[in-house]
């Protein structure tokens, strides 16, 4: 999106989603765990037991990745909502250079950290063959398991590439006013992936075959926003749906409902959240809330870089913490403190890798 087309609340939502993912993943290497503390309360101080309650929302935040997908669909389609047809060659080049070079450097950084952890602490996630799978963007597909376990978050990048390749088809449907057919096709493909997953083809659940409707909802929201149809939304209509979908989403997670049902409910919740954010016009007069909004918006601007590198950094800090203190943090405030280290490092990655590559590729493509 260009500066003239930039929607301020999108960065805020990106930051919110990124924060949710960080809180969800920090527990892996940098949190002793709610179950450990609740099962053996006598082993921990009253303060450690009290702040452990701060971790309660974290297990529910993994589905925040759906908000990223919605935002991705919104940002790709929004510049074209005026009816202009993109130059598809330039579009594909821009998308490739926007995503793959930072991804490549993130994989290299992950490999370096993982190898260091392997040498110093005999980390078992070191697997050179999977590095090549990840670099070739084939980790989500057969044969075998291809995810790089020291940075499993990278599974979403091939999925983003699939969305970008599918967008010209979606654009044709939208521009020809055949969106109903698009929903039927994408819904059928998503249902097919659920069936294939139940038959042992779980890998289909990590592809656009399953997630395309979520991304398309983001693109559809962009059209609604361009047409000023979100301004007429009444909070009295949206908030009850948001609250109900949140309650059902939490219940689905607690009760262990089928994964596709959980994804469906969380998509409904995050879509309502997107609607509310885009229709909200009046910034808060509270200075604390304004500062929080600016902080999350800053995190949103660097969210791609933070997302790419946060998991291996958590792993490295986890090993360092155990080396010094012999166990993972029992104080969840300490776990949260590591976020204040990872975010600036993600910002450095943004300054040194993502932003320079983005400017370079943009200027090269424009020159051509």
C-alpha cells in the first residue's frame, strides 16, 4: 500500500496480532508453565504464583495468525479497489522481493542460532536437510516433515506466497462481480482440505487450500472499506457478534473441538475486530491509551521482521537463561521481559534487512 492509501489502524492490528504470537510462543523456551506452578505451588513464591495469572490468555493467542491473514488480504486488494488492473508481472516481482529476501536472511539467522545452540547445548532441532526445505518454500508439502523446528513460524511464508499467486484469479472474480462464485470455489477447497486432513493428509491444512477463504475475507473487507460501507456499522450490531464468537472460540479451545471449527470461530472473532478497528474514527483522549496505540502501531510496522526472527531468538535466550539460572523463568514477568529484547532485535532486522531490500526492490521495479 502506498502512503496515500495507508490505513492507520492496520499497523495497530498488525502489532496486536504480532504481540499475540509473541505471547503464545514465549512460553515454549522461556516460561516454566502454568501447570508446573499450579501443581507444585509450594515450590514457588506467592508473587510468582500471582503473576502466573498473567499467562492465562497466552495459550489462546496462537490463532492470532488469522488476523495476519485477514490483514494481508486487505492490504493486497485495497490499492485495487478503485477498479484499476495491476501490472501482474510487476505485482508478482514486488511480492517476491517483499517477502523472500528477508525470509532468506531470517532462515540464515535461524540456522546460525540453531547451530550455535547445537554446539553449546546439544540442541536437537539442528537439521541441515530441513534448512534447504525451508529455503525452497516446500516445508509445508510432502514428502515427509519439512518444518524447521527451531523456527516453526516460517510455515506461513509459503502460504503467503500461495495467496499472492492466487490473487490475480481472485481479482478477476471481484472485478467481474462474480464474487459469489469465488466464495463457492474457495469454500469447496477449504472443505476438501478438511476432508483430506481427516483421511491422513494433514499437510493440506497448512496451505491455501484451507486458509484461502480467510485471506479473501480480508480482501472483501478492503472493498467494503473503500466503498465507505463500514462507516454505517453499528457497534450494537458488531460487538455482540464479536463477544459471542470470542466466547465460542475460547470454548472450542478449552473443549478441544475439531481444528477447522476452532479456525472458523476465531476467524469470525478477528473479522469482527477488523471491522470495528476500521470503522473507529475517534482516537482516545487518554494519554496512556494513545501511547499504547502508538507502541502497537510501531510494532505493527516492524511485525514482519519480528515475526521472522522471534522464535530462534526465544530459543537462544532460553538456553542462556537456563545456563545462568538452571531452569526456565518461574516469574512470568521475566518471560515478558524477554519480549523487550526480541522486539528491538526485530527492529534492527527491519532496519538492516527488510527496509533496505524493500526500497531497493521497489526502485528497481519502478525503473523497469
